[in-house]
C-alpha cells in the first residue's frame, strides 16, 4: 500500500463460530464509512431501503472446505486465595479462598451450552454512571460474559427487548424509550441496589435445535448479605418461517429459597410477519406480542400487550406502535420502565433525495404524535 491507501487483516478462529461444516457457502458483507466525504464503500451493494445487517442481501463466499470447530470444548477454571497475618497485633492468621469453573461445549455446530460453578465476575466492566432526570427507572446493560454469550436468542418482540435486552439506544419515535422486557439478565446475581450476589451454579443452552431457535437458562444463587437465595429459570423458543417472519414463546420463573417469598412466573407469545418485496421492493413488517405475569395478591392488571406496523424505507418511513401495560405487571425476571399506561405512537418520515446536489444528499421531514394515557387515573392524558 502507498501513502494514500491502507489495508487491514482480521483473523476469526473457526472454533468461535457456529456453522455447518458440510456447507461450503458463507454469507458475508463488509462496509467502510468515510464521514468527511459522506461516503460509504460496500463489498456487496444493496438498495437504499435495505441495510448492511440484512444477511439475505449479503454476498456469498464459496469454496471454504475442510474446516472444523475443533472439539467445541473450552474449560476455564479459576482459584482465588488470601492470607492475612499480623503477628505484631497478636492476631490469628486469617485465610480465605474460593474456586470455580466455566465450561463451554458445542454438542452440535449450531448449539452452544455453558456450565458455570461458583461463578467469578471480578473482571466484569464497571457500569457507567447515568443521571436520571425522569421518574422512571434506569436500565443498566448486562456486562457479564456468562449472560452475554448467546443473549440474542432470548430477544422478544416487545419494546427494547432486542439485542439481548441490553441495548442502550432509546428512540422515542419507535417507542423503545419505555422498556417492556420479559427477560433482563441483571435480575440474576445482582440485588436491587446492584450489589453482587453469589451464583452457586448456572446452566445455559443457546442456538438452534430441531430447526428452532432456543434459549434456556437455569441459575441458582446463594444467600448473600441478607438477600435470599433464588432459583431462576428462563426458556425461549422461536420458529422461523418464510424469509423474515417467526412465531415464538417465552417463559420465566423466579423461586426463592425462603418459603415466605412467593414464586413468580411470566409467560408470553410474540410473532412477526415481514417482507422486503411489498410493492415489489419495499419493506413492511407487522409485529405483535402478549405477556402475562403472576403477581402475588393481584389478579388483574398483570398483563401487557402491543403491536407495531413498520414501513421502513428510504423515501417513506412509517411506524405505528400501540401498547398497554397493566398496573400490576411485574415480570419475574424482567424490566419495565413504567406501569399502568397505554400508548399510541404514530411516526411518519418523508426523506426525498435531491438530484445533482453536491451539498445536500437527503432532506428529512418527520411528524410524530405520542399519546400516553395513564391507567391509574381515568381519562388522564400525558
């Protein structure tokens, strides 16, 4: 390369990927953005109303043969110990130690299982500080590797429940500024104040099994700092159909080791019907979801449901989201920003591209109406 060109090389070990070793075709795409020129270079191009992350439009790499994931087994043991001795103070020697192990195994190329015993999160990144200027709770994303691995297999269709429920991107135009997430992994192993709680063991399986996307978690926490130990169970299944559609279900259970604390459960169903051939080359998607939680001493107001119609295209972009969240809806292992409200959120964007204009690439005109009705006080609009 010369002074005006550059190149880069990326190495991805095959053992870190889930793939079918008998298939010699791989979907692949890559792009480069040059902000000062408003320029984007793409290996495999697409229409303006598509995107880089849509793998149906990716390029094809062929001829990759004789590759293997190895044994598909990773074992990560650890041991920690401390010794404290102060002979001048005539204090007895104090010793402390703990040990644990994380095991990762791929029984099939498309299925990954994890086992953790006496889990250590000492290397987990510290949360960034957030300033809350609202009356709603803040969501801190998950940063522990055990829960991040395969987190997207637990995605749900409700607002901000994608990307494993850990996305910090909030968009009031699509309604993700108010979260309704049936599974938020930070409920496991962390107290309500964010203090770590001992995890005795945890098991997880994520991937594809019998043609279905699945995610299963079972975790047992120990009593720590006055917080009772608990058993957590989460299961998610999703059946893909057509090219961009699916139907799915989710279930979660939280059971305390103390008999005085009630067991809570959450069950839900969701689905998506999407296409990129509407009116020949336009995107259109319809999404719906329903959740019901068992709330102690509350038989009503413990459900949430909603639907979204999305028309995300380059020139016209429309989105209509409607939802209802009950006053007593508290998912057992989830996160909800706000209770007792209904929301109607239509958004329409018109973004024409002027011809032969070297300065302006695209105009953007947007209209948004956000109607939120509180269910706590009759006929109260916000």
